C-alpha cells in the first residue's frame, strides 16, 4: 500500500516539471526576415501641416489607415 502512495506522490511531483518545460519548435519553419527601416514619406495632417516619417525616428509609432468607402 505504501508503494502505491509513494508512486502517486512521485507522479504528482513530476507533473509540474513536465508542464513547465518549453515546447519543441515546429519543424520546417524558418526565422522571420530581417527588419528594414521605414521608408521616407510625407502625409498631410488635418491642421494643414505635413507629417514626415523622419520626425518619427526612434519613436514608437502606430499608423492607422482607414477609408469611408
């Protein structure tokens, strides 16, 4: 009886270690392509000024494009 209790304890203790191990990487996948710099552009702003990509260098930027079609 104590052997069953010992076995159950060991299995319970080993389960978290198995769940924490990192998954195997999928086969056949390659690394993403190398990042390229943002192209230079200039866009009109609602207040009449221009937004330039050079003004955004070294800043986190989200550009949202939308249309009313």
